[in-house]
C-alpha cells in the first residue's frame, strides 16, 4: 500500500435500521486529496440482500438515524457556512430538508419516539467571540478570565465561553411544501439586517448556564431528554457526572442519577418499564479513569445492577454504544485486537452475536435483524447483516495495492507474562530492516483491521513488529491497570521482549538493522526505549507524552491524566519521565507534532527536541500547521501524505533498504 492509497480507504460509520427491519442506512467516509478533507455520503441497502445504493450526494454526510416510523432519515451535513446541521431526507431518497441552523453547528441528536421532534446539542457562544460579531476576529476579542481547573479541549480550543446546550425542534415534514426564504425587508438607515431564517421551525433551548451537556436521548414517552452535564471544576477534576432528564416542554430539569453514584456515564437508554440501561464505569475518587471498566448496568429506583463483568469484558472502546433488541441488549466488546458484538439478556446471560477476525465499529437492531459496521484485515469498513454475511464490498474496490496479511504472534516475556501482537513482513526472503511500532493510549490497542501506517511501511520494504503490552486494552482490566504509576516498567519489557522474540522467530528479519516509532503514549514509550536501549538506528517520536511535569498545566487532560498514570510525587514523576532521561539518548530522532495539539501540547515536542539538539544528538522536528492530536486518523489528507513521506524519508536515511 502506497501513501496516496489512503484516498481509497473507505470507512463505514454506525448504521441505522428501519423499525420493521426492511432496510438499513449508513454513512461512508474516505480521505480525498483534491478536496483535502474527508468526504462521504449516505447509503441505503434493502434487507436482507439488496444491493447498496448511494442515497445522498453531499460532501461529508454522516450519522444517519431512521425516523421511528421508517419514512425519513435524519443525518448531519455541513450548511452553507460549513457548520454541521441536522438534515432530513425521505427514506427512499430525495431532496434533504435542513432542520437546524445552529450558529456553531450541532453535536449529537435523537428522534422523539413519535418522530415529531428532534433533540440535539449545540454550542452557544459568548457574544463577541468566534465570529459572532462581523469584522471582529480572534486577535481583537476581549481577554478570557479562567477560574476553573480546565479551559480547553483538543480539536476544539477554549470551552468555557461556548458551552454545549440541549435544544429541541419540530421535525420538518419531508413531503410538505418547501420552505421559501423570506424576501429582505426594507430597513431604516443604520438598522441591522435581520438574520436570515434557513429553517421552517424555531428551536427551543432547554438548558442554559455555564455547564455543557453531552449526548441526548429521549425517554420512552418522549416528554424528557436524557443528558450528561459537564461542569468545569473550580480546583479538582471530577470525572463523575449525574444523569439528568430535561423536560421537552421547557418546564425544568431533574436529576435521575446523582453524582454520588460515582459513575462515568457514556450512554443511557430508558426501557418500557422505566428501567434505565447504562454504559458506565465507576470513577472511584473521581479521577481514577485508567482501564475504566465500562460495563452494562440497569438502574431502577436507586439500585444499580451490573450485567457484564468489567474485569473481563471491555465495553468502552471508541464508538461503543448500546442498542435495545427486544428484551435484550447489544454491546461491543474489545478483546485481543478484535471487537465483537455481544447479546446480553436482562438476566445477564451473554452470547456472541458477531465475532471472528473483525472489529465492530457500530451496530443497530430492529424488526428481527441486526446490522453492524465492521473493519477487517482487508477492509477499513463494510456493512454486515448478522446471519447473512457482508452486504458491501468497499475493501475489494478500494484500489489499495500491495496489502500484506500480518502474522499473529504470542510470546512469553521475561517474567512469564504473555504478550500478544503481530508481525507484518514484505514479500520475499529478506533480510528486511525492522521497525518496532508502539501504539498510543496507553489504554488502547492494535487490532486486526487494515492499518495504513503499518501497510505503508511494509510497502517501503520494512518489516513491522507491533504488540499490545501491559497497559493496553482488550486483555482484562488488570492488564490495563498494571502500569498505573509504573510507566516505563513492564510495558517497556513487554514491547522489547515481543520485538526480540519476533526477530528470533523469523530469519528474514534483520536484528542488526532496527528502528522504533510511536505516537502519543507510543511517543512516550519510544522516547523511553531510546534512552535505555541504544541498538536502534533511528527513532520517530510523534505527538508524545514526554514531560509529565509540564503536561499538568498545558494538556486538556493534564488535570488528571498524569496524576493517575505517573503519580504526584516529584521523584516518582521523574522516575517515569522521558524528559528526565533525555540526556541518555544517542539515537537519531525525528520529532513529529501538530501545532494545535492540545492533548499532548506542542511544548512537549519542542522541549524534547531542544534538549536533543543542545546535547548534540542528531534530531529534526516536523510541525504540522492547523492539525491537532488526530492528524494520523482524521487530519487533512495532504498533511497525512506529507507525514508518510517524511516518515519513509527518515527511515530511508537512517535505516536504508539494501
């Protein structure tokens, strides 16, 4: 796979199925180099075996949800100002009708049970900021007064002056008379022009104040909307949050589950009998988030009943969600590089609904049918119908060339602990130079899905070794928590033991020509490796967590991440800090970072790079303007290609192919 083949890698988002199970809709997304953005549309497939057909022609249509009567579909599309808005389209296709006109765009949304309303979240900006006053740019805004423990978020920026609130709007009828823009009214001299209405109904704002709200879900009777508030703390981070029910008629808000329950709630769904199904994790003292133990719970009359074992079943992967299917629940379980779909009964009986060498990235169920968006070793995204197989073939039509199938491997490390991972090797007899690749997180994992970063390196002639050391997700909660305040210990041993065992097991891998690279936590561990092992011809440290001491006051998660992972004692922090041992590094190092990365801020890279240069270590730094922590996953396609070019160029210089 060449770098520019990313343009043909199609991912499939969370699907939505009609209530009678007769059709499903889903959105695709792929990088487009000409547009220099991710593009995608909605697709419809009639069940059980119809051919998929494109339903919309927008630039980046996403997040479709079928109306409860099956006659229409709501989805998210950018409006003329580039803001994400909810649009509604007939289920058979046709002209979309814009339903919202939020000044800063919408977040999540939900249909009311009768399909007459749409609830959504949208940020409400402080007057005078973010272009709300014509001609007043950011450099001329008033200063921001910060009184809380946090003030910004990766991919967004400042947060206190644009809280996210809950709104409800009457859903447009897709077969009604079109809404016609009113003609401009005659105004007196000096009178401001009225803001043009772009929708037929006005929204009702249901929440106010400085607290943000995330996730909206109607109750079964449609009179309330569940939401989880996110208040900026005054002096200490607290990840615990209540579940609120906001009255649709605007009469007020009530607390359903209090903060004292100690939960981090990711989703809440009300059942017909009033019981609430939750995806949630216990937050301990409010900041204990490491390997959080997300489980499926039932809440009724103040009692919490847990249906899945958070020590062994991991329901917290990115994109995880909860679906009702009759009296059962469908959830996604991250395990050993796969994500399976589980069925859970109210009695806690668990069966696998969909498994194998796949990663389920979204699902839905209705009318006796279950659909799932999946990734596999040969495709970044397909739609599958449980019991019938895959309904799409985007992987075969991707055009990506030279894909290799990684070999799965499990070894026993120096202390007897098993380490699981993969080895991807070019075709031929070798010997091949070898790159040790380390994932971010730490509580994340490499998986079996098609991974562009590995494939591009293999195409360039390198063998790639990558594993899920202790601290990773998908191997039980104890595995994930084992590096808490012990970073750079057993995780370091695991990646090195797996690397050595992989090379020893395959004579085509050249132990004398090796490099190491990783991003985020992978950047941390790469910097740690090259301070303690000097065999590597080169290293790439990308968007790294490199100095825990300064991370506290600069990162959007600095108020709790470092405290939990490396502790608060200065000596303990220094014992786990790559910056504290940078003077030991002799390996030529490329430092990659994004200018707007607020997760691992740019100063982490610049201070590390400067230390390398000042001590005479061969080093270069590459900074991507306008990008944040998600560059390699959702950054501008041209920047992603330029990053690949820089990575391959670095290895060509310091780890040449014979």
